[in-house]
C-alpha cells in the first residue's frame, strides 16, 4: 500500500475504483432488513431522551458568576434542570419519550421556565464558549455538603486540574436512544440467535456502538455547528488556526471544533485503551483505568493543604471521565456505579455525545435531527460490525478528528480499511441505507417525516454549503460579525423567542415549580442522612463493584 505523507499524519493512496457502491453493499444488512420486513417487526416507537447543556452569561456576554438560580431548585436532585461542570453550565434533562415532538415540546418548556428564573442573564447558543475567563475564574458546580455532593464537586475540580476548566465549559447535546422493548425478543428469533435475551441485547448494542464509532464522522459533518470560536478560549494564544477577526479563530472547512483535538477529543486520554468489542472487556478496561496510577496526575496531588484537588491520581477518577462519542448505558440504582449497573443488567440504551448545539434552533436541536439520528442508529445496529483491532480504532479516531477540522474540504479523504475514500461517496452509501430504515419507520407511523429528514441530510452531502457549519461561517462573512457578535445576537433572539411564544401549560409549569421545591427538600434529606465521613464514603465507593 502506497502512503502519501502529509505532515505528521499519513493518508493512503486514494483508489475510487475500490469503493463503488456495488462493492460496498453489505449482504448482512440487506438480509437483516429483509427479515425485519418479512416478519413485520416494528422499528418505530424507540425511546428518546435529550440532555442539553447551556452556559449562563451576563448581558455583556461574560460567563455568569452568580449561583445556580434559586427558582431552579437543587442542581443535585432536580430531575429536569441540573448543572454540568460549572455553576454556570446548566443541563436540561428530558424525560424519556417515544415521539420526537414530545421531546422538543419539553425542551421548549424547560427553556421558557429557566428564562423566568434567570433575571438579566442569557443562555449561550453555541457549543464553543465565548468571552470565557481564565481557569481560576470559572466557578465549579456546587452541590451542597453531603458526601455525594462533595464528591461531585471534587470530581469537577479534578477535571479542571487535568484538562483545564475552559475545556470543561464546552457544551453539547446528548441523544439517548433505545429500541422498543418489544423489538428484542422478536428480533432475536428472526435472526435465529439462541441464548439469554439480555446478553443478546447487550451484544447487539455493542455492535451498534462499534459502528457508530466507524460512521460517526457523518454526524459531525451533518450536525457540526462549531467551526469558529472566540480567542478567549485558550487565553488568546496562537493555536495554529486561521484568524477570522481580531477576536475569532475559525476552521475554513471545519464542522465541529468541539469534537476536534481542540475540544473534547483531546490527547490526555490517549493512553487509555477501552475495548469496544464485548461488554465484559469494556467494563474490565474502565475499572482498570480507575485503578491505574497516572504519574502526571500524581504530580497534581489528591489532598493538598487540606483540600481535595481530585478524587484520585489514577487514569480516571470515575467511569464518566472517559470521553467517548457514544456510551453504553443502564439506569443505575441508588449508589450504584455505572459499570456495576452494566454488569448487573446489561446495556439498556446508548448515549450519543457528539451532537453540537444547533445555533439556529432555540432549543439547540430539532425533530429532523432526532429522526435522522434514530434511523441512523438502527442502521448501525443492522450493518455488519466487525470487532475492532488497533488499526481500525486508529482509523476511527483519524476520521473523527479530521472531519471535525476539515470535513467540508473537497480534497478531504476518510480512511476506510486502510485506503482513502471521499467523504461524499461513503456518506451517500450510508444515507441510502438509512433511508430504507426511515421508510420502515414511516410505514409503521403512517407518515413520511423520517424519510423527509433523511432526504434533507442527503442534500447536505450533495452540497456542503448547506451544512450548519458552512451556514454559520457564510453568515459571519456576510455580516462581518465576529463569532461573539454573531452568536450574541442569536442568543438575544432566542431569549425573545421564548418570551413571545405561547406559554407552556399550567400543568407543565406547575411540574417545574414543584420539582424545584421538592429538589431542595431532597437535598436536605440527603445531607441529613450522612452518617460516615467523606473519606469512608469515598473508600466505600471505590470498593463497590
């Protein structure tokens, strides 16, 4: 294989003849789809949940230094409105719905309610922060004096020491999805698989996860909405990017700087190898990382001058520190660690973490995105999913990071089985298959909304200028606005939008008010129930498996 040297990375020779659509068809995908159709298995009605992060800013565009708004209740125990890394980084958590409209309605309502409680503050509309201060001025999220509350804050303090607090203020959308409960037994029978249904389901979700890692570059291309950022991110130092204006960096062909090596896809965890092949290997590798000392983190220290700097000096403090574009998940019982929940009951759903906040949508996401993602995830389930080896894993990392930085460049090439292929060609192949799944969902729902969503995404592949990242840069060029000026105007527009639309129902509003009040009571109960020291609590946590 001839390799073309390009800086520190290599790109194998591009041979389009090897990547005709005919040669790329997956017989396994066709067979499974035919079996589903012949046996009338329904693909509609999957469970969907959204977690959306948003920074609170003052009206001048600086990160809010105020405490979590009292009207939102306790960030530790409110089911719908919490915080992520910083006291200023809100996180909205939707209930689980089977209909995309219900999920969008909830997000709209929770934004309306939150704005009632914000006074003179804005919700930032982009994944990349703006006018971000130095690390020591970014407040950590606070969760009270209970053992669990202290642990959550110390964990975040450790993230700040390890990766920098600025990086932790990058925001995104998490899309949680599971196929209908009724699907699994029928699907297991259709494909002729024997054995325990729980193990079968976990195995199939692992196959989905591997394929999402293989094909996830398409999500960055279609939905990436962070091609520019303020120079305050990184303290204004030269980071090797193009200069759009005096205070703005940008990637001319970038899609998602959030998912590039400037954001969450960073090098700090490059030494951690977490298997994607089996659930047992995944759990084993995560637990190993939690128990393996890391010299760089030992230098930070754990307890320094009477204060915890981090929970441990190991490669990972807890499971959730390991960043991945997709995670296997199961709802944990009270006090149960994520890996213990997976060990107990297998994979219940998947969490997609690579969606940028869509600047154009007041809620940060729309139904077409959710519909495409649902059909795309089912495609990832049905497509052939070979186990990963080291070379394949490196290809997936290359495809994600390079799509994030230059995915709209016509000369850009992805790596596929050791050779180079154009993004557009591979994307068309995938979207054609996703469209077939969308048709089946629509047939069950007696409509065409899923098919139309896939068609819309196909247009973005045909014309990269229609992607969110390209539109953002085009509008900034046309207006001459910096990234801050551009996004600030949209943030004010979204605030006005939520003030102008029909108010949420009295029932929903009452639900938010009640949840805020009860969450404060629940936090007090948690704090009053502590009977052991924090040191003992932490030791018990790490001992439990």
